[in-house]
């Protein structure tokens, strides 16, 4: 299958490694517990590498929402095994899903994980409530 | 100054290490460049540790929006120098601001950085446009 024949994305498909814990209270609203922090740190560790971040962004923004590993390797000055390793790290962290079709493996970003991360990092207004408390 | 006398938060104050690059297009909308990915990976690396994540969340959710280092150390099974090291990593990544007041250093989360991270990780709808392209 060529990249011009990509089927419609199936965004709801989950990766096996998707941590179930990353839901949903912003970490600025209440303190993270130890178990949640351990799970979340693994996801951030997967994103804490420039090549993985670029891979992740490239997949996420790829036309049609998914990319063949053959679409990705040309963008980086690293070997295909290295790219495959980075993709495995992203998949194990629950950030991307993948499926083999013939010779190639296709990858797509799992939007629910993106949504959870975005929600966890959402700023929380330190507003009237806290200030009223400080003045009381 | 006791923690009961915390002044009103100054959320707009920036840390010296705040990367200027982290703005504003979701990484699912267009591929991250190399320089942006390098800067962003440093921020995620700062968050890729369970103790730092809990520290960050504890500061962010602390009553009044800021916390003295004396408020934080009791929550962790690590030494105060270790806590101070982790706080320095968070500060250097532009995630928290800090100020010494007498004996203690006070920390607060920089909400603009949280907002940028949250925006960068926002899911992008793979919607009608991409599907129409796939079907054309």
C-alpha cells in the first residue's frame, strides 16, 4: 500500500501500553499521587528526546493522520533501526498506535492521550477563591 | 514569613530559563523543527521524573499558588538537597519561578509555560478536510 492510498484514520484505537491513570484532573488543581506521577513521568520521558518529539509531531501532523515508517526515516539523520526504536518507545508510552500492513508498519497518534496530557497541563486560574482565602 | 501569610501570587513573572520558542502551534498541526524540538525536549525531560512531577504538581496546587521549600520537603522521602536540585531543574526549564524571602525560597508555577505546553499537546481534529483529501 502506498502512502497515497492511506485509509481513513481510526483515531480511537488504543495502544496496549496506554496508561489508564492519566485522567483527568489538571496537575495544577490537586497534587499528583505517587503512582500517577510514576506513570506520567514515563510518558514525558518518551517525549524528552528531540528526535522522538519530531517523529511524534511528524506522525501527528501527517496528511491523513498516519504515516508509514517509510515516510519518516528520510526526515532524520539517524538509521532506520534507531527510528524504529524511537517509535517503539512512543508506542510503549501509549502515545502512538501502530499496525503492520504488508512490508511496512503504519503509525498514528492516539488523540485521547494527547487530550489527557493537554488537560493535565492546563493552567488553573489562581483566582478570586485563593485570594479571598489569603485575605480572610 | 509563614505559609499563612503568603502574598497574592504574581503569575506573570518569568524564570530566566524560559525558552522563548514554545509557542504556539500544536505539534499535531505542523511538524516541529529541530530547534523547537530540542528546547521542548528539555522541558519534558524536566517533567520526566516522578519526584519532580509531584513537586511541580504540589507547587501548582498549593494554596495561594506558591510554596516555600519548607512546605515541600516533608512530602517526599528524599533529602532537602535532592529536593532543591529537582526544584532547580524545574526552574531552569522555565516551569517554575522562585524568590528568596529571608531564610526560605518560595516557588510558583509559571502559568504561561503550562499554557504553552497544554496548547502544544492539544489534539487536532483529523476531520472533514483530511478525509475529503483521502477520498478525492
